[in-house]
C-alpha cells in the first residue's frame, strides 16, 4: 500500500489513488524532474542514498539469503525502517466558535503514521510540519477550507513536529477527535 500511496507519487509522479496530491508528494517527483535542487536542500541536511544504491544492497542481501531469483524485482524505497515503539494515540479537543487549535506529534524523518480525524462540523484545516528550532515557518501538506474528516498515511519528510491546525469558522462549538497509529514519539497540544 505504501508503494501506491507514497512511493509512486513521490518518486515517479504516478498517483492512482490521489493520496500523493493530497499529501503533497507529487511535487517531489515534479521537482526532481525539473532539477530543482532547492527542494532537496530545504528538506534534508544531507542527500539520502539513492534508490539505486539501496536496491543494489537489497539485491545482495536477497541473493545471500535466498539465492538468485529471476522473477524477483526490488524496491528498497517501499519500506522505511525505524526504531522506536509502535504507538496508538488519540486526542479530542473542542473548538469554540471562531477559534482554532493544533494537535501535533514529534516524528523523526522517515517515520510513518496512519491517521484519522473527524469533526462534528466543518473546520478549516492545515496539515503541516515544523522543523526544530525554526520559528514562524512551516511546511503545509494539505489545506482545506471546510472539511469534517480525513484519514491517510504520512511519512515525515524531516525531523520535527507534524500535525494539524483546525479552525472553527461557525457560530457553534465543534468537537475534533484524532487518532494516530505509528512511530510518533507523542501526540500533544502545543
């Protein structure tokens, strides 16, 4: 599933389910096609090993473990191995009329989560991330002016805090509940 929802949109610009566009991953493949070196320098301190190098290492391991298999193809980018505890966190907040609030998680680069949130009414939402020690700047992954729920997968493109800001633009309170399962360090309200 990660191949279809993350790798194909980010690496190849193929987005059969539309999740790559929602998570902003298709922009990664467009940037690499256009040769936009500023995207890589803005998201990582040092360039990651190429997929080709990772596939060569994977091929060596596969051959040593199981012998040569002619029908086998390789895609080392389909997994993101991580250390840490697999967690399940939930949190609920009530947004008063005209007010907003955030829920975030600390994630290391490459750590993934599956998330789901649901609101009792329409809210404006910005799913975004912030790098450590950087004030007043963030990277948005998905923005909607009026939404009541969303679910999906997310792979952190950099170390930092990643989460949601919801704003209630109605004249009634709105309850929001979020559930995150993955390799987040925590789930918290800033």
